[in-house]
């Protein structure tokens, strides 16, 4: 009996969490204003990343919405769980229209795909944001990180300022967000010094105002009712004492910020700063770069043709210096295959400076290379790449930017090659032997398909290969015809006849129809690669240097050339030179149609007239198979999709509330059915107090059951309080029949509480979480029967 009484006393001494206190209006207003101003500065720091009206709309909605949410739930006296649930619900509602506008029907209703992109963008959007070129505008779901910052940030800031005992810590949230915004930006964009000074001023003033609020609250709580004048008089000296250091600090801060901003504007730093995108290199995509073949003729300009382009030491005889391998043609330029093209030649990877070449035939060679005239990001290589070592103090940084393609042996530096870049290349030089194209058979290498071939080139190919039989002889005939009919002209010298640059469809058509045939390695290599495809060979264009000498060489701009490689069965990729020999160019022939000998097609035997059938053939389309106008079906599908999206959003929003109602129903069922009669009676009393707490009735902390019943204000509650006391403290066990009577009374009390309130109050009580936690006067009965 003593132990029961002691346990009951201990249970009554338990305290619930203090109720949510509404701050004064001045505190609410100041916190809301300063939160909006601080996060406006953060939004200004994020602007260079997006630079799009959609971002302005997002910032204008998200920041005030987050502040209003915190103020609203605080006025409603919601707990922290309510703030979290409301914040998530609003984020789901406004997330797609603000951050993924392309996935919102009519700009408002989120599509299911938009919700998926919104959720994935919360996790993956940060990585994508630092690997894409700025500004990103509203591309895909890259606005999601901005929404997370500008919505969750104000919610967290205002919550710390208004709901915690240390509101000054709220200033740290926008400071950290500002640093993150700068880190997400461009490494070459100027630092937002003015925005940083503005944010510092706002936060400093906010801290001063918070200090004044704390002092005012302390004076108000410690002063007697009639001592308002004395408190005001005592507070006036404090205002002056606070104002002087604040004004001084603001003056110093503004002066320092102004001087710093002016210094940055007058003398900006020469080196770009390090940001997150500096540490996260984007994947190397050769398709995003200009085709090196398109810039071929720049090497033959007067200023570059005789200038040193590449210095090579230790070059073996017959070696070719490869710059880039091009196997993708879109009708305009030949380019390196990219990730969007199904070709292994477009996949460049970072590898260690040494590659395992075990099992590859060839002689090991070591050459020293110095690139004096870079061609974009491409590094000249030789043979099968084995190892590379860069010279210079920045060798480690350059090595991190080095990528290579295993299929073609093409190498590149992410960010480009600077003039004078020196490196030592170790490679395997395969045995080179003269190969007759007529003896080759097509291999099975996979290359990007080429669908755009000039009709004039096809016609010319048929005319020169009409007597050739088989892929190899047809290819050999086409190469021989190019070298016999073609003349070399770069079109840049005063003594050269005009020769248009480029290798698009119309330029290649002009190459084979003009007389004389004029061009250079750009046109002849591109045409030969297409002709090899017409003959059935996988082919590609190689841009590089094919010096005639060996040893230490100085390769000049005019030594740049191009050739083709075809994949031959049993051999692999075979280089084939296609350039015509240097010779005098004859005068241009008059523009007359050139007769082209077309191959004669075999004459087909005449078709016999089919016999006329007496019976009529059945119609191909039955009357019931006529096309049906499906506009109504499309409309119904659109309505179904919209309804599905709305139901999905409603389900996401209502899921937390349904979970609360279900948890209470399960708890009530367990209380009613589990345990001995005493436990079930005490659980019934706990159900009444929980219902009262959910209704917002203030129960006295540490009160007895009779005091709690008096606060509830229902006669049945007073009766149940006495029954619960008897069941708790009486030595005998209550009869089982009394349990059902108690729970009938419990249902009656709950019903009476519901009748007195409005429908809104009933809904609020149903989804309230207050009874799911401890509260004053809610001591558990023995053994935890209340649960």
C-alpha cells in the first residue's frame, strides 16, 4: 500500500513540457523583418548562379512563406512537430511550381514526375549544380537547391529566434547559407562584398534589437505593477550605453566593407578563387568542344605555317603523332564521339599516369614532347599509350586534369593545353608494314552511324568503283581516284587558287564536282572516311603529324595533316594516307555539267498481267475498323492524370494526420482491452485526460484526479475520478463488469467534449499530438496501463 502511494505521488510530481508561449508583437515583427532581410541578402548571393526570372519568383515566395509559417504556427501554439509537418506539407505543395516549373500543369498543379524530380533534387541537385556551366537558369530541377535554402533557411532562422532560449544563434543560419551560396558560385565571379556587408549590418542590428527585447522582458518581469516609471527611467541610460557602441560598430563595419569593395572593384584578384566546382571537375565531354578538324586551316595562316608547333625528341622512324581521332559525322563536321553517341571513342577517363600494356605487341619507345601551338585540349600521342610524366611545378595539377581514351589512344587535358606544355610519353609502337587497301576486308569495330552523305559523293564513288569487286578493291579505287584527280590548295596564300574551308555536305559535294578538284587534308580525309563507309569499312579521321624523319624534330604548323583509319578483319585499325601529291594546279575548267557514268542496272523481265478474278476481294479495312476520334479519350486521360496528381498531393499532405488519428485509435483500443480490470479502469481515466488535453483544456500540473476532473468540467469525469482512485488504491480488485461501465462513461465524456466545440476544434483535437506525449497530471498508472 505504501509503495503504491509512493508511486502515485511520484507520478503526480512529473511535469509536462511548458506550454508554447506567444512572444510579444514587437518581438514577432522584428524577428520576421530581420529574417526576411537576412535571407534576401542570401538570395542576392545566389543570383549569379541562376540569373533567371524563375529564381526571382522563387525567392519572393519562399522567404516570406517560411517566415509566415513559423509565425502562424507560433500564434496557434503548435509544438515543434507541427512546425515540421506544416513545413514539409507546404514544401510539397509549392515545390514543383517554384523549383520545377516545367513539370507543373498550368504552372500550378504538380505532375507525378515533377514530385519525383523535386524529391531527388533535394539530394542530387547540389552535385549537379557544381558540375554544370553557370548560369543554370531554370534548367531541369536545379532550382531545388535554391528552394531548400530560401525556404528551409528562414523556417529554421525564425524558429530559433522565436522558439528557443538563445535567439542570437539564429544569426548563424544565414551566415552559413551565405558562405554556401558563394561556394556554389563561379570561381571567376567577383565576391559579393557589398552583399556581405549588407548581411553583416542586418545581423548586427538584429542582435542589438534582440538584446533590447531581453532587457525589456527582464525589467517587465522584475518590476512591481506600479513601478513602470522607475523602470523606464532605469532603462533610459541603458539605451544610450547600447546606442554608442552599436553606432560605432556600424560605422567601422560600413567603412571597412566599402574600402574592401572598392579595392576589389579597382584591382580584382588575378587568380580565380577556389569554390566547390573547382574541386568537382565536370565529366569530359568531347562533343561539347569544337571539332579540331574544323580549325585545320588556321595552322596554314602566314603567322603559324612556319612557326614551331610541336617539338619531339626520340621519335622513331615511321611514327605518326596523333592529335585527335574523329569518328562521328553530323553533316557539318567530323567530331570525337561523345556519351550521347554509342561509341567507345567518346568515353575519356582519368587514369593513373601509367597504364598496363601487358599483352600488346609493339616496341617500347620514350619520346619527349613540347606543345608550342596547342589545338584545344588535345595532347599529341604516339602508338599505344603506356605512361606519361608532366614537367613543371604544376605537374601534379596537370596530372589530375589528364584524360585518355583507350580505344583511340587520344589524350586531352581538361581545361585546355597551355603553350609550352612539356611531357615525356612512353608508348608501344606497333610494327608498321605497307598495307594494300585492295587486300583488306571490313572489320567489326563499332563506330557511330553516318546517315548524312552527299548524293554527289555517292554518285562519284559509283563512277570510279564501277569495275571494282568487293569492299577492299572498291575502297582502293576510291582512294586512287582522289589522289589522281585531286589537287592541294589551302586557299590562304596569294599564289593559291581559291579553296573553301570546311567539310560539310555541300563542301564535300563541291569537292567531287568541281574541276579541278581542290582541297586539303580537311576535305580529302573527310571524303575518304565517308567513301570507306560506303565501301563497308568502319572508318575514322585522324588529325595529327606524319613526319618523314626520325629523331629530334621540330614540327611546324604546315606539317599538320589528316589521314583515315579503317578497321580491317584480322588486322585492326589500319592508317591510310589519302592526300594527293604536291603538283601544279591546272586552270579551272568552265562550269559545265560533268557527265557521270552510272552503272547499268540489269533489265527486269516484264511483269505478266495477273488473271482477273471473278470474285471480289474482301475490303482490307472492315467497317468496324475505321479510325476513331480519340480526342475524348485524350481528354479523359488528361483529367485522370490531373486527378491522380491532386490525389497524390492530398495523400502526401494527409498522411501525417491520418497517422495521428490511427495511432490514437490503436492506443484507445489497447487501453480498453489489455490488462486486468484495474489497469483498464485507470486506462479509461487516462483516455479522458488525453481527450481534454487534445481539446486544449489546461490541466493543473501535479493535480489530483479530482482536481483534473474539476478542470475538465464534466460530472461524469468527477465520478470516473473517484472510480479510478478506488481502483488504484483499494486493496481489492474491481469487478470485471465495472470495466465496461467505466468505458461507456469514458465514451460519454469524450462525446460531450466534442459536442461543445466547433467542427474546426474537433478536427484540431483529432490531429493534435499533445496527448501522445507527457503532460502535467498525466501520470501513468501502474505498469504503464495508460499506454
